[in-house]
C-alpha cells in the first residue's frame, strides 16, 4: 500500500479518530473520578466549615465537566453522532445539568446563611443532591458505554 493512498489515508484518519475518542473517554472518566471524590467528601462531612469549600469545589468541577460534556466533541456530540436513537435519553441528561447547578447554588446560599444555625436540612439537601448526581453520572456512564461499545459504527 502506497503512502498517501486513499486506503492508507482512511486508515490513518480512523486511527486518529480512535485516539481522539480514547482521549475524550479518558477525560470523561477522569472528570467522573474527581466528581466522585468530591461527592464522597461532601457525603462524609457534617462540619459546615468544610461543607462550604467542598460545595465551591463541586461547583467549579461541575461547570468544567458540564461544559466538556456539552461541547461538540464531548459526551453529547459522541452520543449524537454514534447513537442518535438515544437522543431522548441524552436530552434528559443534558437538561439536568442546569438543575444541578441551580440546586448547588441554593445549597451554597443556604449553607452560608446557616453557618451559625441549624444544619440538618442543609446536609439532607446535600445528600439528596449527591444521590441525584450519582444517579445522573451512572446513567451517563451507561449511555456512553452503550454508545461507544454497542452502537459505535451502527449510525450513518
């Protein structure tokens, strides 16, 4: 096979595409690992002095994570391109991003207002948010895995 032949160019393009997908996949899992770490620390704290900085860290991580997922070459783009029959599930997950950020902002505000007051409701809300995010991330992982390993190549 000659260098620069259409067959060789196609193979090089496919290999580059697989490397990019692998890089995105690794970034996705690195994001989820970081999020799981913060969620675990949030769930394990009952000290509001630790809670507020953890909420700030979660906010920062979610902003970057959601931006990468919603980018054309991110999670959303992968599913749209590789598994368009999952668009309803994808849209549901993407719509949840705004709600998570709104919930987090409300919890941060409540935590700041309640530094010297009752904390039980705040931690209940934090645990509820963590539960919802765990569920959301698990559903994203299942969808991405299905899109990459089951559906890849089946779309036109």
